[in-house]
């Protein structure tokens, strides 16, 4: 394997590593954002009535 091909492999591996690392960080973040927005939208669309103060 000549030096140029080896350098190309290192660059590709570095890019893949960065993508995997960023993906592993971004996906949970997106999931949390999606859950937050879903709950917010659900509360706007279907507001729950306030619980009565004198429940007893």
C-alpha cells in the first residue's frame, strides 16, 4: 500500500469517526427535542383541565 492510499484511508477513517461520534451525540439530542415538542404540542392541542383544589 503506497503512502498516498494510506493517507486517504486515514482521512476516510477520521471522517467516519467524526460522523459516528457526532451521530451518537446528535441522535439522543434530537430524540429529547422530539419528545419535548411532542409533549408541548399535545398539551396545546389537548389541554388538561386543572385539578380541582377542593378534591376532598
